[in-house]
C-alpha cells in the first residue's frame, strides 16, 4: 500500500525535477543568438543591447520603414564581421557600391555604425526595396 508520505515525496521530487529542467532550458536559451524582435530575423551581435524606445515605424505606400538602434561595449570590427557573415547566411545580399546595405526578396536593410567613446551604436533600417536609398 502506498502511503501518503510516499506520494507527497514523489510529487515533490517530480516538481523539483521539472523546475531544474526548466532552468537548463533557460540557460541554453541565453547562449543562443538574440534577434532584433521588431525586425524578426535580424540577429543582435554579441555585446549589443537594444536601445529602449528607439523603434520608429513609418508607413509608406510600398509597406513599412522600420528603424531601431542598439548599443553596447562591442568591438566595431568584430560587430561588422558578425553582420557580414550572419546576414549572408540568412539570404541577405550586399548591395553593390553601397556599404552596409543589403537586399532580400522585396526588402532592403541598411546598417549604420557609430563607434563612440564608450559604446558602439548600431542603427538598423528595414524598408521596402523600392524605398532603399540610392
């Protein structure tokens, strides 16, 4: 016969095991690449954090123009290498003659870097390809 004490112990063990399992998932998730949420599949380079309230969305006849900024104590050259490699892997193609401009399908992505005194500032602009700066 199963005692009440045994049942309670078993339930506590199951609950604690579930809590630890969730902790391992959270740790694994923290190591994954973060993405700029408003831009869906644009990764956030290591060392950068999104700037609060930096999101700006413009409606244009062809779609939307979205701008967002990130900052952090990241190295400029390493961050630029990260974006060159990551964006190509995600299907973005560099626009010839226009540094840090990329096209994919009907979208255009421009990235602006400002290597300030303390932090690197990175600004992203996503827009319909027809609205891309010439």
